C-alpha cells in the first residue's frame, strides 16, 4: 500500500477505537416526531427515508437532532420519557433503549442548557 493510504487506514482504525471507548451515559427522550419523508427519486435515493426529529436530555443539556430511518414506525416505538443509553459526540448522539444492542445515530442540529436543572444532574 502507498504511505498515504496506510496513514488514512490507521486514522480510521484509531478513530473507531476511540469511538468504541466513549462512555455510555443515561439520557431521556424528551420529544420525537416525524419531520420529513424523502421518497425515491432521481437524486440517488433508492428507498423511502423517514426523518425524525428527536430531543434527548443528558444531564442538564438537551440535544435536538435528526434520525433517518427506512422504518415509518420509529416514533411509535419510542415515547417521551423513555430512558436511553447515550454516547455524546460534538455533532452526533448515539442513543439506544436499555437492552438493545444497536445505537441510533442522531445528527445534532442544536443543543440547549436546562434552566431549572437539579444540582448534580
């Protein structure tokens, strides 16, 4: 392999290793709703994509973001107040319900601090 290719592969592997070691925190689903439906078209979309907007609270911070799925029943599977296991990244949140192996990758669009947050949360 060329040196540049080896370097890029090493960076990807290193990033993957650090991503797996990110701590899992307790979070709560605050809100979820279907925001958009992207239908197959000439734009290269091969399947219908359902885009959900989610608000997830972790400690004293709420993260607002989007999750894209091929399933139309995600909003019915999750309810506000549901506990979540969450890994927070700068631009993404990885969330799952306790006991589920696969994380949802949520693209974060904004975040806000909670004004009346209990101390130590």
